[in-house]
């Protein structure tokens, strides 16, 4: 109730200055703040009860302890935070993203450059210029010992087959003499018709193979250059193997009779039986190893194995290193095999023409070296 002694004051009147009005305003603010805090606490409690209810529904155990509730609340708070608060500032998140991208992109770039370099190194002969592609091929040289064959190979292969077929059909030496290079020992190795018991199979070019063999005209490197020899390999009618050798002399294309007949004054088999003490010319293939070397009567002997490729017969023969002339023979034979040259592969079964003789009835001696290969290059 209002005090009757106090004058009545309407609401429109301005209140006098005093603490009463100010206290009333402060009370209103506190009331409003307390009301807001109450609502916030009520909301938090409600959310907590809802989350506890949801946890109980999801948890198979049916009971959630206080510690678990606090952990889940903290987890929910972290999930509600922005990514920048969880992972750091925007600057750190961007740096992490760039590091990840670089870790993926850089290996791909390295692999790409490696593949490009490998492909370029693999095809060095292909040059691309705008839209044109040029393929570099080996040009046939017009010089050298094999130039006569390289410039017209099919013509010479056809002539070689014709000569072999002519040898199959000829009944007299006169029919084939014009196509044969004479022997260096015509009395010992004359041209003969029907020399081979089984004819050559040379009707089809697919039944033969060929190769060019370059042999030195002289063992002296300062002398004339090598000579190109055409070697034809094939089989006879009885399936035995043959090798035929052809040379070009001037405008003539000829079969080398001595090389094709593998002529020797005496076969290796006969050498072992007859043991001639006079120098005997033979065509053979040679090989060498250090274990072949021997020492006889205080003289070092360089050892070689001599064999016939068709029969397989062989003998051991030696070069006594007793003087400069014989040391030169040993050097020439080693050069044929590239023996002692550490930067080059050792050869074996290389064809040579040499002279041998029997010594003291217990070994053979190589007394001269005529030439490399079975064709006389001169």
C-alpha cells in the first residue's frame, strides 16, 4: 500500500534523483542475468540428459560411468569445434596440405622424367623435327674388302648357287674350269669333276647361309689391306655339312678350290700314323691355352691344338721358342687367336694354313705359318 502521507506521483513524472531508482535498475539486470544463466544451465542439463540417454541406447552394456560421460562430452566439444581449432590455424592446415601434395606429385614427376630419358636413350637413331621423322640406317661402304659383295649381294649369291649346281652336274674338269680358282698345288690338288660323293643342296637360296670373311693379305699391318671372302654354308644330299669359298679377282667370280676341298698334303689322321719328318702343309683350326705350353730340353715350347672340323681328329703341336724366327711364328698364331690381349676375347677354332713335322717321334712341331683362313689371300 502507498503511504497516505506521501504525495501521489504519476508514472509520467520524472523521478527525483535518488538511489532507489538506480537500485531498482540494478536489480532488474541481475534478475535478467540470473534468468539467462538459469536457462543456460537448464539447457546444458537437458543436453546432458539427452546425450546420456542416447549413450545408454547405443551402449550395449547399458551403464555409462561419469568418466565415460565426461570423455564423450569432451569428444563432442572437439567435434563441434571448427577445423582450424582442432588442427591449428589456417596457415598450418594449408602447409600440411601442400606437403602431402608434394609427396604425391614429386615421385610421379621423377618417374616421368626417367621414362622419357630411357625412351630417348633407347632410340638414338630416330630424330623428330616438327612432323617429319628421319630414321638413320647404316650406309653400305663402297670401300673395304667386302664392298664388292655389299653393293650387289643377290647377284653374287645367285652366281655362287649356279657354280655349286654346275659342280653337281659336271662330268669333266673342262666344264667347270672357267669357274674355279686354280690350286696353289695343281699337281697335288688338281680340279676334278664329281669330287664330292654327295651333291650340294643349292637349288633354293633358303637352303644355304652365307657370311663375308675378311682375312689379312699379310700379317704386317703396314702391308696391303684385308681381302673379302664369301663363305657359303649348307648341306649335301646325304645331310653332311659343307663350306664353299668364293673370291673376286678382277671381273671374275671364282670358287677357291683348295679352301672348298679343305685340301692338305696329309690329313691329321694320317699325320699321326706316318709321322713325317719333312714339313707338311695342312689346313686345320687351332686353339690355345696356357696349359698346352711345355718345356723340353731346357727350351720353352708354346703349345697349340690342331684339329679337322669335319672329322674331329686332332694333335698337339708346339713352337720351340729357341730363336727370333720361331718366336715370330708363335706371335703370328697368337695374333690369330687374340691370345694375351686382355681387352679382346680369346678366339678358338680359327682356320689357318701351316706346316708341321714330327720331332723325335714323340711330338709335332709347327715349322711355318702360311696365312690366316683357308683361302690364300694373295
